[in-house]
C-alpha cells in the first residue's frame, strides 16, 4: 500500500491524468471528480460540457456516508413556442460546486485551472474525441460557431486525432469560474450572457429558471451483499439506478454466478435484464419519472417476483405486459469516470448532453456546447449508470463503477460489477471487462449480444430459446476494484480499468 494515493479511470486520457495529478496534490476523490468533469468539458465536448450535467455517487470516508448527487441537465418548465432547438438547463457547474463545497479539500481554483489552461493553450485531440468527431457528418452540423471551433486551421476539414484544439472563448469562461466561483454562471453577468446566447442559438431559458437550478443530494438505493457490504445505486430521475440495482439483486438472490459456466452466465444476464427492463413499463411514466417509490422497487418481495418462473434450462418470457421500448444498443451518449483516494473515499460519475454534441450548437462568445432536453433512445438519464460497493460497518471501499452509452448502460455496469465482485477467486476486473455483454430490453423480446461471442455459447443460448441479435459494443464502463478494500493495513490489491471498447485510460496516483 505504501505510496498509493488513489486512482482515476475515465473515457478520455487527458482528463484521467488531470484527476491523477489532483490526487497526487493531496486532493480527495471529490476534488479529482470536479477536476475531471471540468477537464472533460474541454477534451470531450461531444459528451461533457458546462452546458450539460450528470449524476454521481459519492462515498466519503471521513463521515462514512454514501449518497447521490443529481445535477442532470433538465428541460425548462417554460419553453417558448419560438424555440427551434430547446436547450436543457445546465447543471454541471453548480453540481461540481456542490460536490467541492461538501467533500473537497483543495482550493476551487486548483480544480478549474487545469481545464482553463488546456482550453487556452491547446490540447491534442484524443482518439476518444476523434471517434465522436467522425459522427459530425451524419449530425448535419450547421452551427457556424461550433464548426469554427472544430475546424482545422486550414479551414478545409474538421480536426482529427493529434490535431491541436484551442477553445479561447471557453477558457475565458473557465477563468471567470476559477476566479469568481460557480455562482456567476447562474446569477451573475455570465448568466445573462448565457441566457442571451441560448436564445440566439434557438433555445429558450429564462434567467429566473437558470438562477433557480439546484443540484439535489439524496440517499442511494442499496442492495445488500456479503459481509455487511452494500451495492449503492443512484436515487435520481429516470430508471437506470433502479434497473442496475434490480439486475444486481436478482443475481445475488439466485446465488448461482460463482459456479456457473460461460453459457449459464450468458443466460443469467440475458434473463435478468429481460425481467428488469420488461417490468419498467409498469412503474415508469412517459415523462421518465417513477410512479412508485424507487426503494420499493428493489425490495426483497419485488426481486423474488421478478425472478418468478426463472429456469436455467431455457428462456422464459416474463409475461409482463409492456410497451415496445426504443432500443439504442451501441449508441454513444454521455461519458463516465471514477476516482478513489487513499482514504477510501470514492466518486463514480456519469455526464451527459442528452445527445452527441447536445443540440449541435454552442453558446456564441462562450464556447459552451449546449445540451439537448432529455429524450428517448438513451438521450437522457437512462444512458448513464453509476455504482459503489462499500462496507459501511467498517467504512471500507471495494468497488466503483460508472457507465455511459445507450439504454444498455445499466446492464453493462451491472455485468462488470458482477464479474469483478462476485466471480471466482481467479477472476478479476480485467476479465470482467473483456467478458461479452448481453442486453434484453424486454419488449421486444430480443437478446442482443456483443460480436465475438464463442460459437458454443451462441448455440447454447439459441437452444434455450433466446431470439439472438448481434450488436456493437454495449456501453462504456470505467471501474476501480479493491478486493482487499480501502483503506487497508496490509497487502493492497486494487485494479483500475477503462473500458477496452472505448479509448480512455486508468491511472493510479503514487
């Protein structure tokens, strides 16, 4: 353990290294999370922005408390009929200010400055951002301000991997935030400029609604596990927290994972996702809000009811009535990261613009990519998922995971958590990441599987009655797993990894 002061994993390498440096400077996991979020708004503006928001689960070792922080970009209550491109209310700045105020250790300016510097002096386009830039053609990008930011200096093409990207307008905004704090973004001169820019971009947001936006602290959804530990999921709008919790709870309840064969595990994952997602139509309203207390949806009685009729030998349709779900398997929406410090404090966060590049426009003169309002097909909180595993009796951290993608993000994160924390002794986080993923949205009853699955497993699933469909990568997960827990008095066993399906990295701070 000597020399270990934490680690960070994210979808974008530069953001990871900035978070690592914050930990090396004596920052907490919360400090690292704030710095990474601001960095991602510069290095990965396709998925993170000062104009967006997200969710986090935080475990603070000093208070032995684990809770949800919801700072999602939500739709304004009043959208003018003249708005051609409705814009969500930005939540990231106030969310990060709340996180720093409650659990930070370093000064605010230390956390904002790295993002300010790389936006002002330039940063090489990473493979992660270059991958998103390739989608610009199909997005029909018409905003001249955004095109100017993303165009190469010769003006003939968009920037590519390795090109330098400078964002001077954005650096000025970050400089104001560094000097004045997050309040200026919501109630100062910067707020007035933002509201005017949103209107010019085709959106509709009043200064009053911007000023009134507030991130929300709440408890977590807890699933009991072995030895007084609990899996924690976010208690927030949308269904991702409940879905991931239900998937995890069903696998724990079955108690068959450890000795299951690869085919059995594939069948189990397909069945539990089918049951969780099928039942969603019964408790989730059209507006994305639950009509039932989320805590009740993960009760022992509900989990047993979801598992009713499960058979290991064959696929059993749930029989749960529901509407056909818009499935966005393999769609890139949002980004995620995790951070852990030497004391065992941890943060798992997912950020979103509710669409790739949000509405496809920036706030003119500010360089801020504007978020779309939440929508279907993974365009909202359902495309994000976060999770922690903590022993609150002894205040020990074990696992942090965060995911983004499409509708399948919750199932992808649950699969990694199950594989790492519930596998056999010779299994580890790396194997959990490389295992192929499965997703069944319930209605229609189709089991999507990642390509490259062993032929014997495919035949086995077909023989058990699954209707199979090959799919691209399902979700992008970042995770840190300490099998011996943090903090520890002897042999430290921590591993951290960014999803091999993406282009991020994980880095420990020594």
